C-alpha cells in the first residue's frame, strides 16, 4: 500500500469518528462501543429472593409461647439503641455512590480522549498526558486508554508509521529528527524502528535536495574564484548544513549535497 493510500485511510477513520462523536453528543446515537467490558457484581441485586421475607410472616406473628419470640411491640428490623451492628442498607448505598463516581469519571475522560482523536491521531502517551493535566486518576486513564486500544482508536504502531510518512513528506525530515519526535511522543524503540524502515536512502536524499533548493530559491551563488566569493560560499554552506542538521539529515550526506547544489548554481 502506498503512503498516499495509507493517509487516505487514516483520514477516513478520523472523519467517521468525528461524525459518530457529533451524533453521540446530539443524542441521535447511543453506543456502548467505548464503554468498559461489563464486570460481575460482588453484591446481590436489590429485591433478590434471598433477601425477601416470606409473605405473611413477621416478628409480631410468631406463635405465642415460642422461646425466640420478640417482646411485644418489637419488630424484626428494630435494633437496640447503641447496638454495634451496622445497618444492612448502608454498605450497598456507599458502593453505589462510589460506582457512580467512577463511571462519571470514566465518561468524562472518554470524552476528552475522543475529542483529542477527532482533531488528529495521537499516541497513547500523548493522550495519557492530556488526561493527567485534567487530574484524572491513573486508574481511570488506564481503563479508558486500554478500551481505546481494544477498539483500535489508539494504536502506537500505526501512529508511528503515519507520523513518519507525514513529517517526511511535508517537512522533509530525516531519520534522526523523526526518531527524536517519536521518542518525545512515547513511541517504543521497536515501533519507531519499524516506522522508520519506510524511508530509504533515496527518500532522504530527495527530501534534502528539495530543502536545499527551497533555501537557495532567488539566491545568487557566486563562483569560488576570489577570496570574497569563497567566503560567501562558505557562509551559504554553513547555513544550509545547519538547516539540514536540524531536519535530521546526516552531516556527511548533507555536505555532499550542498556542495553539489552550490557548484551547479554557480556555473
């Protein structure tokens, strides 16, 4: 597949994600695609048969004379004042409140991630940083990003390949600069190395030539006949070499290309 085809496919994914997010926010669409996988509850649902008393039987209807009968006027739910027993309903209520809070944080973090992804592809490291800046917990951001990876909206390997293609073609960057950028975005050495394999020596040479030509557009290159001309040539050489070094091109190859281009333009 060509680099152009890959970029087209990536753009289609972004467009589809933007459209889906807009429908979700407008209430036109509901989906559990980005929700975490359901987990078994540790508590029994309210109204479970195990918790229900048999109909028609209460503490006040025990047969008279039963040894365990409660004193007259008491009920099965009444506790003596100061009893150390916890109220049965308190714990489920606390669990529900905690669960609701976690779900709310998850939903908010998910929205942040989806908005970031509709702008442009992002690495997992970039998205994690964005969530930390908004003070989401590590537990929440891990759950959200794990889910995004499961549905293939976050993929560092694919991101690295796209980044190399785009930055090389639009900025003329060489391997060294691209490797630095991928490292800054949290891409592993393995994924970065695989992505950089897309570039051949000819690709980097062509990109360097284009950069040199763009810098020399409209510049008169003097022949190296006089001392002044040679000084001017040296100045141009240093500027071009510095520019290529910042774009990640190797010094040896850059010097040869600069000298060739200056010689061709000074004839």
